[in-house]
C-alpha cells in the first residue's frame, strides 16, 4: 500500500486538536499532534461549558491548524484526505471542527470522512509517537476486548476484527470519568477530577499485609481480589461500595459510588479541611472504581477469550488503573496481550482520530472514496453518535 497522509481534526469537547499522521505499509507514524486545551477556562465552572468551548475552538482552530502543518513539514497539497470527529460530543464544539474540516475539504478538493470519537480512543493504541517511533498495527491479535473509560463513556467493547464493534457492557448511569469529576467537586479539590483524585490518592500511606484472591486464583465465580491494608499516617479507614461487582453481565454503575462519597462527607463535614481525610477518601474511591473496572473486564475475558485487551479513553491515563489491570491480566489470563496508549494520547486529541481514519480509508472501496470527495456536503455532527 502506498503512503497516505491524513489530516485530522478533533473538537468534541474542550480540546482543539489537529494532527498529521502517515500510514505506510501497516505503520502509523505521527508527524504532528497539536492540542490547545481549555482546562483553565472551564476549571472555575467545575466542568465544560459548551458555548464557551465552541468560542475557544473558533479562536484557536486556525493557529492550531497552521502549527500542525508546520511541525509535520507538509502542506495541504500533500494531504491525501481529511478526517474529523463526527460525534459524540458537545454539539456546539463538534460543529466548529466539522465546519472547519468541510471548508478545507471544499477549498483543497480533498476527501473528508467522519470518525466516531470512541473509535478514535481505541485506535490511539496503535499510534507511533514520532517519525522514529512506529507501531506495526496489523500485529494486533483478534478478538480484542477494549475497556473504554472516559468522562462520557464506560464500555466494554468486543472487536473480532478492525472496525468491528460489539458493546457487551456499559455504564447504566455515570461514566467513571464523570464520577471522578463529581467526587472531586464534592471534596473541593479541583477540576478535572481524574488527575486531582489520583494525586490525592497517591498521598495516602498504607502497606499491604497480605494479598489474596477469594476465587482461588480463578475468575470463574466472577469475584475479584481482596486486599488487606495496615493503615499508616491516618486514622480514617473508609469503606465504599463496589457497585455491581458481582451482578450478572458486564454493565457498570458509578452513580451510587459517587453518592456514597457524598454521604461519607456529610457525616464528617469538618474533615473536608483535613488533608489526610481527603487523601483517604480519594484513595478508597479510586480503588473502588478500579476494582469494579478490572473485575468486569476479567469476567468478560473469561466468556469471550480475547487474545488482546486494550485500555482506552481519558481515564486510561490513571496510573493505578494501568498498573493494576496489567497485574490482573498477568495473574489470571497470562496468555492475553495487554496494550495501552501512551499517556500523551489518552486525552482527546486528533492523532487518535487520524489513526482510526487511516484504517477506515484502507477498508473503503473506490466508490466510497469517491463519495468522500463530497464529504464537505454530507458530514453532519451528531452529539449522540453510536459506535457501530
């Protein structure tokens, strides 16, 4: 296959990102991935304000575009096709990226395709980080089980081949990243909640007295591992629920876990000024969420026997989740390959959209590619776009 250059645009939430990626002989090679973040702007509101996000995208998208081309050392003449996040996301934000992509497609007469945001997160696992770093993406062994964890989604996705998705489990209420944000707001430790809670949890001191599995090193009875801790530096021994841990199926629920934190703090409102108490709550909340995520992933792996497990989404940057899932896979299903994206690609970024688009383009026939030349007419953002 000849070399392809993809220019991708991502504006689904509060990051304005444009990337240039090369796809050649099965290798994905990242040439540039520029991101303009709005975290500071939205921090005062404790979450993303859609219209403010759209305004910032309008302001930043041209400079980010110019920087992406400059750092990739290419021009629009060199680009083979354009990709843009079609959804899901905040509709005012999605519209900025879609309209910019459609304008480029029309002016430069380039094909344009729309990409699902979660598909992008999944394909972040296959991105090489520089011209010297590349991933032979065809080497992934199917079936693949992907745990998607982000601010808007918590899903277990089964893939029998590239671009084939079956959602076998998902959250029934809050996504895990949303729960992190809400708990951080309850505790008053800042936004975004994921990094804030992880930082506080890292301050919690404990030593493991013993480590055992209540399933005799098997996962057939759908139970997870138990840990016993000797608490140091704190008198706060907090126990939060593990929602749906032993429920049939692979669905998740994090609303009750968030509410349990709220009730815990209402019992001890004065302790919200105590750093050790905050650290203890953050540690227990984070561990409760991780326990459920890992247990459900192992349970799904037992049924579907994947050859590869992927981690994807913004919460996949969580160090404890990455490491504990790795240990669980090595312990219970050691013959399964475990892949995680580089932490620089876990958040919303255009490189992941470009990666998914490269695979989409490769799979398209000539008629579909010809139709993509009219993408500037047809692409419409969809805030509730389904993965299929």
